[in-house]
């Protein structure tokens, strides 16, 4: 019911102990890998196969499993094949390079869990040492190094040495890294007469960086720049990191230094969080904020003013990088823009439409259909309440407080940005300032369950629902408050320790209901009390092996990247005729080399039970021989039940023996029971999701028309020229240059998605014998991925735009991968997203024609994400395992 995050309850002593313990484990892992490096390449690959799970388990020792997995999920979803550098920019100070082993190990940890930070390093101390040894005194003006020709010559050598040193340390750990010492920054002279060969960056070329990440390597940059005519210029590394971040817009910008944070100039205490919007002006007036501290704060504010509010800066030491990134409490200093908080006593003061949208988009009970936006708003009219939040509504809380009664926080709703940037804790702390006592509820499957326990003085859990409170220590007072809640109906009865939660059992002699203000107290069997409950186990946690046939294209690449984050499915075989013998890129759970599996190989592997699931990512008309081979092998398979096949082509979308895998429309049970699943087409998915809610209003004589525009990745790929290592490259069939800035319609009639959408939508009709006919016109556009589909449908009866929007909200209520909004979806709403977005509901002035716009990423919900939904369902996992939501 309540969604929340952040700030660990660990004491400083416990936190330090855990950090030391993890550092020890990491050093042991480093030693082990180094020993194996002297044995054989095969031993390194063996270590690599278990790296991700091992690293993730180590992370659990510095934070709770839920918070680690939540941060992993958020960071993993930040990047996409078209924009792979969205996770983090890490600036490494020159002094940190002297701790090369710890630095390399921290970066290798990120690589092993599938995260690719962009690393930029300085080399100031090293440069000063060499310059001074050669008889040159370093010269600074306004804190900027004056760089003459001799200094620049030495700087180039030092930067290259330090860059290769870091790359070498990473490679020793089995982490691929690519040195990038030029070609990224273009600059003009900052002031040639004053500073000489010092640059002011005018352009950042991210292509070398993205190419490194797509090749599975960490990009390691220096801060040297070049003028348009080729003159190399020196640039301050902090400034270069800032310009790089402005271009890439990552979620995190990390400055690694030896101090591990920023510190109060009087008390000497480390500053945990700085909210610039609230604190910047006051901080700059503080007498202890001067010189370097004032300059850093000014630079951080200028940087974050250019970035989305979801971006934040962290100042941290290398050995505490994991704790900063993967725990709610952090370890260094977090700097973010933030927002000033508000509290209002009416919905109108917040903005009625904005508030309704927050309830609609985030309230789990509304999404699941248990409640509605109207009922939530109506309940607020019955009692005094206060709404707490921040200006963009990244975190919103509702507290009801009738005169003379204990307040209840009835809603706590946060966006991903609100969780990641700790806005939710700011809101909660504002509530604590106003209310000395507070009760609230949450379900045991809440993703942020640990957050509630860390902030509560006591709790009670029963039948999957928990009641929390703070400010009450006396058991008798808790009992009195609970009875008052029951009598006045202020909380749902299921959350209260009143009445039997199950058929009565024989009580212990003299047993009474126990109340405890200890949040984690264990209660003897047979006695009901306040305690935590065990969270429900996933449907299945049994590891499964998957083979991918046809991995050269964009969809295969996207699926491999998704599978890197799946907790239970291991990609064990990848087949591609063109890439046979080359390592798979983008998959980090283990090292895999492309093979070229024949039909005979596939039949033998199925017979021997080597594979639990097959994914066919082949062109239309190609996969039948492989499916037939699996069928033959399955007949004589003795070690386990036959494997699952998910086909991404159109070959089996019209076969009665195959289950059509669009869970949101045609049900989950059939997919769970099926071994043969046809994955819907990208356009067909969006088309059917658009039409389905309006089916009963469609005028059959005319039928709906859908006009779709897709990014050029949807047109497929061809094999390009080989790269410098001889590896065949993948290039789009349709290039953006060939489109000359416009879009190109194609297959104007009889497109296969017309038949596909019409066939399956007809199964939803009251009379399937009178099928619906769909008209579909596709076009290709010069962006990489993302489909925008516009539906125009003649109506059999008059409706309003509000009615139409309501039909979609009702149809897709509770669907985690479907978002209904008021406005027309744009490319930013769908590109790199794992779901489908619909909006722009309009009805012609005569009320006889509706127009609706929907969109999805053709590589994700249109292909790879939907494939993973189907795999999860048929293999017995939670439908959304491995899918960033």
C-alpha cells in the first residue's frame, strides 16, 4: 500500500564494521582472481560465470537485499542499447589513482553486476611530481594550471601512463576496459595569453564512449581536449567530467577523492546530504564555506542546473563506492537539486489534476482495482488531513488527523526519482516534525518493506498486511489506540490485531493477545502479536538454462542485456552464423562465445536435457527446422520435462497449437500451461492494445485504422563490414541518413500485422465468427527505437473523450507495464521504456469517431521485454522477474 525508501538504521559503528568486512571479502576475491589469472584463461571464465551472483551477495552485507536489488534494478534500467552511457560518470582524482587496486576492484564490482560507468581521471599529483623532478615549478592562476608546451608534453605522457595503468589493473581482474585518450572533447583556448595551452570545452563526442560500452568494455577517459585544427589542450578533470555529464545526462555523477566526502568547516563532521534548492543560498553565507568548498558547491549547482532532477552528485572515496550506490544510507556526500517541501490542507492547493494523476499512477490499491481515485478522494472529505510533498510530486504523503486523535499516514507514494534521490525521507521527516505519534500500513510484498521497519518503533503483521507506528512505547496505549481505530473505522480491519485472522485455533492455557512495541520481536506460536511476517516466496526460484538462436540483431542484443539482470534464467548458448567464435557482448552473468548450432545440435541438446527454454530470434520463415528438431528431441528426452520455445518471428502466430503471448489481453494462465509460445509483433502489440478497450464500440462495417511510425531499428539489420578485430558488425537495414530527416511509409496494404491483430482481437468479441478487420499503415522514422501508433476508429454509438479514457483505465487497471495518461505520448514516453503508454484521447465533434495514441519501444515491450514476460510465466517465475519496472 505504501511505497518508500532510504536512510539505513545502522549505527556508525555497525556501518564501519560492515564496510571493513566487505572490504576484506573484496580483497580476498581480488587475490583469488589474481591467482587464477596465472593458471589459465578457462579458470578466469569459470570465475566469471559466478561473478555476478557472488558480487551481488557481497553487496547484501553492506545493505539489505531489497535496497541493493532496488538500486540495481533502477541503475540497470537507466541505460539502453541506443543510449548505453546513462548510468554514471565517475571522475577519479589523481590522488585516488595511487590506490589503484582498490579503485580497480570497485569499478570491477560495477562491471560484474552489468553496470558500465564512464570513468574520467585526472593526474595532478603525478604530473606535479614529474614536472618538479624535471626542474619545472608548477604555475597556477586562479586555480588553473598554466600549461606551456613542455608542461603539456609531460602531461600527455603522464595521462597516458595513468590511463593504461588503470586499464591494466581492470583487465587483470577480468574486467574489459578501453582506453580513450582523445577524440571525445573539442575545445577552444580558455585564454591563450593568460593560461597558454588550456582549453574550454565546446563539444563532447559521445560516440567513442558508447561504442566501448556496446563492445562490453568500461570507457576510461583522460581530460585532454583538441582544438578543431588538432592542437591538444589541457582541461581541468573536474570541468571535463561536468561537461561530459551535461552531454550524457547520467543518473549519477561521482567524484572520487581520498577524503570520502565534503565536511563541515567547524565541526569537522561529514555532510551527508545537500539539497541545493533548499540549502545553497544559506550554505554560501556560512563563514566556514570558503575557498575550495565554495568553488565546489558553485560548480555542483551549475552542473545539476543543466541536468534532469533525477541526476545527483556524490563525493565519495573509492573503497566506499558500493555503499554509496547500493544502500539507502550512502557513505559519502550526496548533492542534489531537490525541491522545497510543501504541506497543504486541501487538494486544490496541491493542484487537483496533478494530485489525481499521482493517485492513479502510484497507488497500488488503485492499480490493482481494489480502490479507485474517486474513492480515495471521497474518503478525504470525511476527516481533516494534510498533504505533504515536494514541488514535482516525486513524493506525496497524506496524513489524516481528526481533532484529539492519533494521526494516520494513509498514503505514501513516490516516483522512482523520489526513491532514488531520497525525497521520500525528506517528506517523512517533515511529517515527524508535525506529529509526535503516527500510525501507517504496508503490505508484506512492498518493495521497500525494510524502509518501514527502520522508521517504526513497533509493528504488527497478519495475513500479509502490516501496521507500523512510532512515538508510542507503552503496550497498553497501543492497545487503546488500535481499539479506537476499530471503533471509528479509521483503518481497514485487516491491518488491525482484532478478531480472528483465520479459523480459530485452540489457544494456550491462559493465553492472551500480546502487544509488543518491538518491531522484530518473535511471538510464540498460537499467540497473536505485533511482529514481522515472512515475505511470500517467489513462485519459483529454480535456475533454468536458456539458448538463444539468432543473436546478431537488435532484439537478440536487447534480450541478452535483459537476461543479465534475471535472477534465475542463465543464458548458456547463443547461436549466430555470422558471429560464431566471437564473444557475446552485453551479457555479464558469464562469458559466452557465439556458436553456430545446427539442426542436429539442437535436436541432441533437447534430447540430452541441456536446455530448459529456447528463444528463436530468427527472420520470418527460418525457424521451423529448429522447432521440428526440438520436437523430435523432446519425444525421447528422459532427464526432465520438454523444454519451452518462445518464437519472436511471425511463423507461429497463426498456429492453433501455439499460445499467443500477449499477457495483458489474452490471459496469463494459458501461457503458464504452454510449452510453445509465439511472441507478438511490435506493431501488432501496440495495435491490439489500442483497439481492445473499444472493441464493443467499433463499427464493424468500417473497422479501425492504425497509422504506425517506428524507429529504424524496427526495419531489422544486415551484416556490416568487420571491425578492426575482424568481428562482423551489425548495421540497420534502413539508416537514418537514407530517410533524410523524414519518414518513409511502406507495406501500405496487406501488412502481416493487419491479419495478426485482426485474428487475435476477434477472439475477444462476443461473436468471434464475425471477425474484426484492421487496417494498418506502417512508416519508418530516423530515430533508433520506439513506435508511435495512432488509432482512428468509427464508433457504433456516441461516446465522449472522458468515456474513452475511462475504458482504457478500466481495461488496464493494475497492469504494471501499461501507463494511461491524458496527453499524447511522445518519443520520450516510450523510448527505452519496458511498457506501453496510451493517451491523447479524442472524439470527433459528432461523437462517431475516436482517436487514441499509443506507443512502445519496439525492442522492449514490442519484443525482448514481452519475450521475458512469456518466459517468466511459462517457467513458473514471477511475470516481472528481470524486468526493470
